[in-house]
C-alpha cells in the first residue's frame, strides 16, 4: 500500500518519512502466514508476515478484466477472501465486490475516515480510523461488530496473531507514539498495551513467535506474539527511520529506510545481517521476500532485487516513477509505479508488460491469476487472462 504524498502529510502531520504505511497466502478464516492456494489476499502485502508472495501464475500480458468506480479515492490495496473483494475509500466508505466487480454491499463511517490499510480475517474486515478507533466489520454484510479505542491515529495496517490456548488477537499501532496494542479478535476487548517506543507510520509484520515493527527511532522493535511483551530493539543506524511495513520470513525481518537502504535483521539474535545501500531517496515500500531474493522499491524510481543471503544486488529496474510495495507471483514481479502497473521477470528484472491505469496507484494484490489495484480516481481495476 502507498498513500499519496499529499494525503499522507494531511493525515500524519510531521513524520520521520512521508507518513506512508507500508503498508505466505493467508486464508480468511485462519492465522496461517502463507496464502491458501493463492485465493486470498488478507493484508495490503498479502499475508500476516507481509512478505508479498503469491502462489499464482500470471499471463505474460495481462488483459483488463474490469474496472469499477467507488465513492472516493482508493489509497489502500484491495483485499480478497472467499470469493469477495474488499475496498476502503478515502471518504470512509467500505465496499464489497464479487470477483466480476459487481457490488455486493457498502458501508460508511463518514465523517470519520479510514487511515490504515484493512485486513480481512476470521470473517471480519478490520481497519483503523483518523479518530484513533480500530473497527471490525462482518464481511457477510458490512455490519460493525466491535470497535476499540487505540488512543491515536492508526496509520499502519493492523495484523493478526494466534495466542496460546487457541485464542486470536489483532495487533494495532498508535501512530503518534508507537504503542503496540493487542486486541481480542472475536470481541474487540483490549488484551495488552506496550509502552511507547517512538512515532510509527508503518505496519508490523507478524509470523510465528514474532511481531516486528519499525519506527522513527531508526530501529526495529521485536515483540513476543505469545506474551505480548517486547523482546528487544535492533538499532539500524542514523537516518534509517522506518516508516513502512516490515516483512518477515522465519526469524529474519526486512525493512526499507528513510536513507533508501534495505536492512536485513535476524530478530532471534537481535543483529543486523546486512544492509543494502544502493537505493536513493526514501524506501518506505514493503519488501517482498522469497527464499532467494528480497525485492524493494526506493524513491529513485528503481525496484531492486537483492540476494537474500549476501545482501548484494542481483538486478535493478528503473520504473520511471516511485514504485510501491512489489509482489512476487512465482516467476513474476508485479509492481505499481506512479499510475502504471508493471510485470517484471523475477530472474532477470526485465520488464515484460506495463499498462497505464490511473494517476496514482496502490500496491497490487494478486488473487489466483488476477491482479487487483486501486486508483486515486476512485477505481478498482482487475487484470488477468480473459
């Protein structure tokens, strides 16, 4: 997910970056970090680990399947689960579509607005608002089930964790101070609240034993998913504030920084594995992580593929604009840049296809063989094979 610069500043005020939240296949009813057959897209970056990987084959030249307009600019990546697509608009609207783009239901919280990307899990659509309220809606009809006061604007995506004994929780971050809250998923009752760390404009990744978030303190903050307590802080060095999402894979975490660097951290050992420093400008898109490569975009307009073990460049592609959080779909990379959608060969970085969609786009979702993207013109567009 990527908010436009103007919107981010309007929502966030001063920040350590632009204020942008970014924002394995997860099913809508479970807590697995890996997608179930490529048929779900539970967070703006696919799954709860935020690793941006989809088990789906894409055509070499996707065709536009449909394009629909909703009420208000779409700044958050559309989500999908159980044959339905969920869209939040900048005007505080929620929309449910079927896979043909037909509207199923809509809801609204106007005059309040949604400020975080949503998640869809366990039959609920959950997202934060400008008034600092985390709200959960039933996906069946859009009825609000519960709300929880976070005490400050929620800009990073909520996330989901499993608790000991079979419980389920949502975690959300208060943007202004970086407090991490644990909320009972079925009821919306608060479970715990961690002490403030520093302003946090981004999203926490959650996988296995860990919840990891970055902040304006130029550090990653590591929490226990089982106990809801902080385990450690990992300093990343000067000018390495993190205002985007943290992608997890096993015990490794990956995040872009204000200086344009990509940092790889072993959260179990609380140490930096490597830092890739070729990116220029800010790097607040969320990396995509495979078993061999880490892909991320920076404000120099390039998407970089970095060797996951060595931290060395494999390839770089100049997209011509500011790329969003990339997604890996088997041997392809899908990324939005400015108003265009691009398809790239994963092995070589060669651009295979591109299409203009809008003036500014969200990061893409990949559901089965379909690519979904939201636009600042208030549209949701689907590409795939006709």
